[in-house]
């Protein structure tokens, strides 16, 4: 056996041991679920679709000239940094008929394309990763129309528009509105963040297809929900164990454990900091198991 094959074998054995031992002992919650609040700590105070206050304009995003998206009450809110010239000119906003929001993978990372449809051959487009959104729009809502879309600048709402949502396999997409073809929809389904992570982490044999959780979950958890043969209802999370590919630190945790312990969303993945023992694996409360 070559040295490379030996490393692969040891790596696979370590992953298998860790995954088989991910439910052990008792665990008391030590922090509230952070839900849709990203790890960077941007906060929103909402009144329905309206933003009453936010710390975005004092955040690193705004200071670095990055936009931010917030979703609440059926409305997507685009927050623009204070800069000269403006990030989006009045000519773009005045000419926009509607906004097309497309979700897909950007070089293997979950992201969004936000296209300001004006009927021209070169509409204004924004591409972002999911860490610039506080809540994710589920792929299952592809084809949805009549979504509110508000634009904020300097703490004020400056435009009220409508948006349409679709999901495809990869971005950029840049096509006019039209529900993606059956082939494109199937590709988008196959390349969801969950399926990609399951594939990379070699967990396909453990996951049971066609299962649903009995209660609604936050969008960022819903996209990583899975039913595991020996673990029941779980969320596929990343453990903050250090460097290396995220798939090397991916484990399914009981839904109740994730909700009790709290989690953060980083680069499109759900991170959950639970006790980890090199011999036992992840330490969880047995009572959190649901089948």
C-alpha cells in the first residue's frame, strides 16, 4: 500500500469512527440559537417588512463597501453602503421593472445573483455569497413571484420594488425571467448545499431520502436537514475543529441539539460548537434523538 493510499485509509477510518460516535453523554445548552443572525453580528429590528433600526452602516460590510441582504415578512431588503459614487445609481433603480433573485452555486459555494431587470441586454447585477444574507430563501420556492424588494440607503428606505425568485445549479445565470427548465431544476436540486456536503463527506450511505421534520425550521437549518439511519432527524453541521476542508468536520447532529446549543452560519454552512472527544466523538444528550 502506498503512503497516499495509507493516508486515505486512515482518514476514512477516522471519519467513520467519528460519525458512528457522534451521539454521547449529556449536554446542557450554553447559548441561545442565533437563528438567521450571521456570525458577523449584523442585527435588524423589524416592523413587518420595514427595518426600524440596524447596525449595518457601522459594520465591516458597509465600511468595506459591501451590500447586505435581509429577509423578513415576505420582503427582501437590500442595504447599500454609504459611498460616492453610490453603489447603485438612480438611473438603475428608476429603470428597473422588477428584480430577479437567483440562487445557485458560485465556484462550489452557495450564493445569489440579484439582477435588476430593465429590459436591456446588460442589466445591473449583484453576485454575493450567502454570508451577505441574514436568511436564506429555500430552493423549493423556485418560481415564486410577487416578493417585496426594498432598497435602503443611509438608514432610509429609498425604493419599493417587487422581485421574483428561482434556483439553478450554478451562477452566473444572467437569463431573463422564465421558470427554469425541468433539466435546470433537477440540476439545482442535485446541487443543493446539503447534497454537495453529503457527497464530499461520503455520507450518502447514512442518509435516508424523503424524510421531513415534524416542525418548521429556520431556512438556514432546513437546507441542511437530513434523516440519518442511526441518528434520526438531524442537521448536517460543521464542527469548529480547526483547519482543513469543511467536509472533514461535517457531522449530523440531532435537530434538538442544534437548536438548544445554538449555531452560526458561515460561508453558507451551519457551524455548531458541541463538545468533542477524540475517542467518543461528538457529545450529545441522548434525549435529543428523534426517530
